[in-house]
C-alpha cells in the first residue's frame, strides 16, 4: 500500500516545481521495492532519485550520500558489488 502512495504522490507533483518531493517519493518507492526484493525496480527508482538530487544539489552535495548508500544496499542484495 505504501508503495502505491509514493508512486501516486510522485505522479501528482510537477517535477519542475517540486523536484525534491518527487525525489523523496522515488527514494521511498525504491526502498519499498528493495524490501519486496524487486531489485531491478528498486534500482530504477533510486537512480531516478540520484539524477533529480544531482540536479537540485550538485554532484558534490553531502545529501547524495543517502541515495548512494541506498543504491549500494540494493547492489549488495543483488550480489553486484566489488
């Protein structure tokens, strides 16, 4: 149920006007997919979060660490890490 709420909220928010809220919805959707073991979808939504967050904050902002950490956890769960 929560997953649908995150995705519906992201659809309702105009990304150009509320990019940080859209990124937050995508991040939460990515985490929900991870918990459901749907790693490809989790990775997709977390990548969307990363792209939006980089546009908002820049590539050197400390706030990207959380998104990168979430992506790293998905890669770990998938067994795709070095």
